[in-house]
C-alpha cells in the first residue's frame, strides 16, 4: 500500500500462502486498522512515536481495543517483535511500554479515541449535502464490517439457499431483492467467498445489490450486443449476460484481465474478454447496441469495502476524476449505434462532480444523446429527479452507486 497499491491487491499478494485462519486474521487486521486509523492514532498519541513504528503500534492497539479473540499478551509480544525487526531494541521497548499502557487501561491509551474516523474535509463536504444525521449514518456504515451479498450464477437462487442452509450458513434476501445476503447473526464468522458452498462450481458471484441494480436500471434489451468498457472484475458483465444480453468485456489494465476472465469462467457465461483501452478507439463506430462505461472513480460509495479509500482522497481528486470520466464517455459515444443505441454511465461514487455533472457536461457537448427513461421496475427512491439511478449507503443499506441511461438518436 505504501507503493500505491489498493488494500485488496496488496493484502491478497501478501497473505496468499497463509492458512485460512491466519488469512482471515490478516484481513481483519488490515481492514480494521484502516477503518479505525484516526481513532487509534488519537489513543496512541503517535506524534511522539518514531514513524517507523506507527503501523506496528496501530496493529497492536487495534487487537487490544477491538479483537477479543486475540490474547492481550500475544498482541503485545507480537508487536514488540515486529518493532524489534523494524527499528531495533530501543523502539521495541517503546512499543512494549505503549501497548502495555493501553492493555492496562482497557484499551483507551492516551484517551478514549473518540472523534472523527474520516478526514475532516470529507466529513464537512458530506454534511453540506446529507446533513448532520445523514452524514453520521454514512460514517457509521463505512466504519462497520461490510455485508456479503452474492448473486446466482450457475446455480439458481433456490439451490444456493438450500446449499447454504445445509452448511449452517443463514442467508436472506438482499435489499430490493437484489441477491442473497449472508446474515450477521451466524454463529461463526462469515468465511471467505472461496470457501462457501457453490464457489468452486461457479454457483454464485460476489456482488453488492447496488451493482446488480445498475444492470437492471440499464434495461438493455435481451439479445443486444453490449460493450462493457471498464469491466474488471466482471460482476456487471456476468449480470448482463444472465439477462440474455451478449457481452464483450474489456479493460484497459492488462493486470486486471485475469480476474475478469476468471469471473466469467467461473460463472459459466459466454463473454468475450479482452484488454482494450476505450480511449484508443478499440472498435469500429456504431458497433454496439449499447456501451457500458463503469468509470474509475473516487469510490466514496464503497468505503465500507475499501477502508483505505478515505485516506487516499484529496479535494483535488474529484475534478481530476471527472475530467477522465468525461473523456471515457466521449470515447464511448461513437461506438453506440445511432437510432436508439444506449450509453450507460456508472460509478460507485457519491459525489455530484463525478455523477450528474459529468452526464450534464457530456449531453451539452453531444446533442445527439439524451436521457432515456428506464423500463426497469426499480423503486422510485432509487431514481433521481433527472431519471438517473442513485443508491446511498446511509439511506438504502447497500453500496453507493450512480448510473445514467442515455440514448443516441
């Protein structure tokens, strides 16, 4: 992560050789520390500590404050050994004293750690849009462990439900009926998706309801040929194909292609996957009945799943992201068939600069496109006044996502 890799990529590469139990602990520690980083830093008074020890202290303090299954002496001794390997004997003694102080006062450290868990500028930004209550609910959502939702692939919903029940894993309908959600009241922690019933057989894919609902909102006719231009990891492409749509799935980053092809293979769908840069005009004009641009964005709607995102953002990111998103839409437009072809624009952002503002700017520059009313039966609470799709975690209990459905005359 220090080199710029997202949490998921950095973590998966580091823990792949670990046993399942140790891997799950590593997942819990890495995500938990990032969610509680500001709180831990206040409790530890890190301004006085050697910067080389910051992450070691955070890991130890998180175990002492939040993980009852890790013995306190183990949390302290492991952290001391890490400090010794990282910085030497003197810093190791400092870590020992700091963590023993936290262990002795019930995990409080230099204070109770109370305070904001997100950057202050981001909290103020959201307060101006969602109000005090809505922002507090959004922050709480981001700080909680995310729900796990699956979508049927090779197996139908009834077979999945039966297999999970037989394995002692309780599932229920996800919000808006968009998938199956593993309930929080299971007697044991939710296992990794790869160990769930049906994973090896391609019975399901992991996908939040919001992203399944975007595919429904797009309302692309069955049999249409669609280009999913920013497709990795492939969830929306699989959902579209299961709706009877013919899908070509591309992504500009070759390193993301293996995950895209693996998703398609496991789900048993007939999707053509390729490495293709949308801005390099990879196909002839008007070659598709629809193009989906699920654009790279700030991911402010998925911070519960990506706890590192809150610390990566700066206020300057939003206009930069919007400029790139506008270029992607402009590159996709010529690929859409005239006379009724669709251009679907989607993000997992909550920010208007990346959502409605990008769409309005595109429409002002491309008069042959206009918003198209959706034929989907989505609840009205998910549809904006302009006719776009918008889900909000604090209001709908799912990831934040946005989509606009445009038609070419």
